[in-house]
């Protein structure tokens, strides 16, 4: 299954909070939903829930999600 990497802009404080949630085994539902919506916006269909990968250190901070997507079909 193809994998699509999604990066969402955020601020450093929120990124740290989401990282702490992830380390505690919890999910930040709003950012996960935003990653799924970005996949749809790019014209692909998510095949599974987005997986939190981490955060960037740059400015602006970004949340990184990997999302399995259904392969494109051509007729």
C-alpha cells in the first residue's frame, strides 16, 4: 500500500504537547483528523488511520504523519 507523508504547520508549544501525548500512548485527535483531511485534499483516499511520526525542529514547527493510501486505479 502506498504511503503518503503529511506535514502540518503548528507552533513549537503545541508540537511538544502532541509529542508528549504520543509518548504516553495517546492520540491528538485534531491533528490526526487534519492529516486525514490533507490526504483527501490531495485527491487520495486514506486506507488507514494516520500514524504520528514526529515533529520537525524548524520554523514553523511541523507535525509529521504517515498515511497509508489506496493505490490509484486507472481504467
